[in-house]
């Protein structure tokens, strides 16, 4: 399906939609329509909610010209979601919800671009609109709170990939992902509950929790293996699984020293239950996680500074050695800067570099 002239082919500023299907009246502006943002925005749009995707370059052009192609284990959808390149194309209103879904290294630029934008009936986005940080790592919420009064954390468990302009693939069913929501630094409010209701009608599990950062720190420990996968390939071989274990043990030791609570793996698995089963997607390229995808797309940057680097930072603050995470951070950054393809470091070389 190719959308004709309409909301997927915007040429001017986005105005209030006349679509009355979203009875909650909230409009979701997805800042960063990659794997996570595209999946969230696509599912919300498909269930009748008012959505605007923010995307630039080849991806933005593909979305405008042909719509968002959302591939899942059960279906392939082409969705004519409205698309803009930046905040200057959107007339913000009081019922907007900003969903920040860029990589952490791009957060400051995105937050700065949106926080000062005027909102209908007075004020700025930073003063009056909620921003949801649907991102890996634990630093985005603090960055956002410097610029926005209303900040919400979102712990993202959403296996998805974005390798081709205009195409996002998700690999779980019957639900697309699990998104824990809560206010930052703690608590919950009506925005969390309303957004969760919209997400649960859009094929997500969306628990509202008063301790969302505990979930995000638990996810951070899981993401420490991303740098290993990005450079050495799937973390299934004993040398790589051992490195992943050591990186996680360092992370757990650092969080204990800092007095930071996190959700254990069994609690995360119990929350997912059997509603998020990973399945193959017909015609989709097999890929790795978010760091692997950054190398695959040759973006020149990688989020490791905010994953392994977070553990390194806390380790230095609290006097806990983190040699495995330090080396993973340094080498992953070098991979990105040099444009090396994912999985191109021989397993034996990676293991030897991190030998005790």
C-alpha cells in the first residue's frame, strides 16, 4: 500500500487532526522514528491514535513518500503516519506528548531543539508538555529534567530493528514490546496512566510503576553485552558469554556500591511472561541489538558511552574497578569512529583483549 496525498505526505506545519478516533485527545510526537520510535509510533497510529514521526534524511524521505512499513512476525503494515523533520514544522498544543526515542548521544540536541518551542495558549514545551524518555541507559531523564518540568522514564523491552529507510521490524508476538512507565525521579501521574492505556490498546504491555528507574537500571545491566555483540557477534559462544557475565558482574557490584536498586532478571522475565515470544519475521534480515545496528548503518556513533560508560563512571565515583566495561566502551567507540562493520572482531581476539 502506498499512501496518497494526506497525513503521510505533509508539506507544511502539522495542525490539529480532525480524526476523532483518539478519544483521549493526546497526540504523540515521536522524536526519533528509528527501531523503537518507529515501532511505538506505528503501533499507536495503527490503533487510531494521533501520531507524528520526526525523522530526517533518507529515512524521513522514505516515510513521507511511501509510509512507515512495520514488519512483525504476524503481519506487514504500511502506515501513512504524518512525518516532519523537526520542531519548526509542528504547531505544539497542550495535549501533546513528546516521546524521546533517539540514542542517548543525540539527546541533548533533541531536547534543546524542542524545549523552547512555543505551545498553543502560551508557554513552551519545556514548561508545559510531558517528555517520555523511551531509551536505553539511565542518563536521559536527568538531561531532560534540566529542560522539561514533566519528565517520565520508559523502560524499553522492544526487540526491533531499523536497517533500511522507511522500514522497522519487530520480532515479538502477540505483543510488540514491554514498556514500563513512571515519573522521574519517582512516582506516577495521570499522564502515565493515559499513555499506558493507549499503549496497551496498541499491542504493548505497559505497566505503570512508581520506581521506573529501578527497571531502567535492570535493563542497563542487560545492555552491557551490547558492545560485545556489536564487535564479536551473537553472545552465544563461551568466550563471549563469559565476557558478558563479567561485564554484568562489574555492573552489579557498582550499583551495589552506589546503593542503586535494580530489577533482577527473573523479575523482568516474569513481567514479560508468555506474551512476548520472539519469532522470525518473513523476509527480514537477521540483526543484533541497537549497538550492532548503529555499526551496521555506519552512523559513526554508538551508545556505549551511556551503557558500559555509565558503569565506568559509577565505578570511578565509588572506587569499584570496571576493567571489562572500560575496554568494551573504548573499543566499541573506536569501532564506530572507524566505520568497522559489526561482528568483525575475531572472537579469540576479543577474548584475549579482556583476559583476566
